[in-house]
């Protein structure tokens, strides 16, 4: 890489940290291993060279290379990798959210009516929060996952509503809890006319956006009260490492048969779908889950971070340049 290109890469990296992750120049200096004055000049250089214009327009070379390798390795039709070296998980997730919003916009801006299926997850919700309002009342946002908690309240998993508000499109809620009380109770929910109408609409989606959750003692499903600690332990014992809208997946990418499947009301996901299924996930705690989802070909698009990408590709820092 030419010296000027390397300098612009560093400037773009500093701009990502400053404008997207909200890092101070002192923090940027620590991450890049340079002085605060150099960090300040890099941020200024990014602005002077037109790299910053609401979005950062200069793609970092290594991130682009990693995205290309991930696409080739895992047969993805779309991949974006954000810079993450030296960053904490909160900053990484913010960067993924900003880039995820840009990816979503590519589909939402279309004038032709679109059916947009939306799953769940904190990163996915953060990406939708970063979306600029795009008035597309002709679009429909369809929920893939029940957002009703056991006490009847709606939960933070009601992510599609946020997208519908950003697009002014129609919103179709899946009228069920994520996990019914029993298999018999699930049958009652899933045989309801409205449930069947919404799941049929979801099956016609032009694009699907999902998050990827890990399965461990700190996983979102447990933290938010959807499953118990005993159920987490059972899933771990059964080999589950990943979760998408309540579907549990092992390291080889196969569905894990668990007792929870008999109570799950989410729209059924299928591997190697013919329509785009794009996931937003990154950070060290998500690596194994992302790897499992890619192994099973459950998604066709991914927005992640560079350190996760390097782990997925089994690259060391020295071989990725």
C-alpha cells in the first residue's frame, strides 16, 4: 500500500472512532498507539480530504479485503466489515449499527413496494435507530418473532415497530409470545387467523434483517427473561451456541432439537434461502455464534467487525494486511 493510502487509511480509521464510536482524541491516540496531536491531525486530515460527509466515504482497505474474503469463503452476497481494533464492544456495536443502517437503506429506498421481514436483537434495534427517516408508506414491515411477554406486555424484542415508524409503512405484528406455555398452547396461538396471515406475509419477504445471539449464561434470551437458567444449561449441553429468532444452532450450523422448539412461535427460518437474509452482529462474545450461523448457511449477508472477521477467516494480524 502506498504511503499516502496508508495515511488515508489511518485517517479514516480515526474518523470512524471519532465520528461514529464517539471516542475522544486521547482515546484514539491510545488505540492507534500514537500521540494525541497525531490523532488530532488524522481526524482533521479525514475532514480535509472529504472522507467525512455525515457518512465516512473512505473504506478502510483491510476491512474491504476482509469483507471480500468472507463473501468468498461463506458464499455471501453482501458483506460489510467495520474497523474494531482496540475497541470495546459498545463502540464496535455502534459502528455495526451505523453501517447496518446504511445497508438497510439500500433496500428501503426502493420505490417498488417491499415486504421487509424483521427479527430481533439489540444490534438490529440499534441499526434501526440509526436509520434516517425514509418515507415509504408502500412498504410493509413484518415481525418474525412474537414480542409478547409472559405477563402480556410488549418487550424490547418488538423491533419491527421501530422500522415501520422510520418508513411510515404498514406494520404486521406476530400475535404470540416468543415461547408458548406448552405445545398445546403453541398450537392455539399458531392456528389463529391473524397469526397465519402474518406468517404468510413473512414468507413473501423481499429481504429479512436479523440479529444473532450467543447461547451462554449471559445471552439476551436469558437476560430478558424469555428462558430460564436451567433451559440455558440444557441448550449448552445439547451443543447450542447460536440463536436467531428463537432458533437454536450448534457449531456445525445445524438446528438443535430442544424442548423449547415445541413451544416456539417464531416464523420458521430455512437455511440457504433464495431471498436475502442479512445479519448484524460482532464482538468477541458473538464470534462462535456467527461462525455457526455461517456454517449452516442461514444468512446471505453479514455486517460485522474486523477482529471478528479475522477470527472467522483464521487470520493473524500479520497475515491480514
